[in-house]
């Protein structure tokens, strides 16, 4: 695996999770996922953590403003 692959994977994964990935970027991500089966699990973890953060951030802000 190339040294830039982890950073590129992360960038592409986060763009897909955010809904901002272009078709070529999605294709590139799929290529990375097919080359390294471990990345599929990492992608699922990132997606799950992102969904959790989306739910938690408003609650954290609410607590901060209450104090």
C-alpha cells in the first residue's frame, strides 16, 4: 500500500459520508476498498462515528450554553 493511501482513503471516505464525493471519487474509493478488505471495516467505523457525532454535537452545544 502506498504511503498516501491512508490519507487518500480517509479523504474519500469522509467525502462520501458527507455526501460530497463526485462519481470519480466514489470510483476511486471503491477501488481502494476492493484492494484492501480491511478498509471496508474502517469505512463502516468512520460512517458510524460520523453519525454519532452528528447526534452528539447539538447536545454538547446545548450543555455548553446552559452553563
